């Protein structure tokens, strides 16, 4: 069964709250996987608490990605 973007939007705040307990959340957004939507949680670090994070929230798949810390770049650099 595919998840609509509206279902993912409704589940996103709960996913943010649950993932926030691990203390390494950088950002939370929505992604498309095939014909379905999921919640993507970007994490700064892989810590023991991330192992217990839910794989679904209200029936919506949650994808976790450890991206490392965010740093500022000088203007004009990419």
C-alpha cells in the first residue's frame, strides 16, 4: 500500500518528536520512494539511542540518514 503525501505530512511532527529524543536530529523532511512517500530524518551522529527509533510512524515509513554535522560555507563556495 502506498502512502500519500498528506499521510506523510500528518505523521511528520510525531516522527520529529520521537526522533528528537536521541538528541542528534538535524532535520526532518519528506521523500518519495517509488509511488509512495516517507519521512526522512537526518541525524548528526549514530548514537545508541538511534537504534530504538521507530521504522514507521502512524503507518508511514521513516528513513534515518546519518549525515554528520552541518557547517557554514563561505559565500560563493559550493
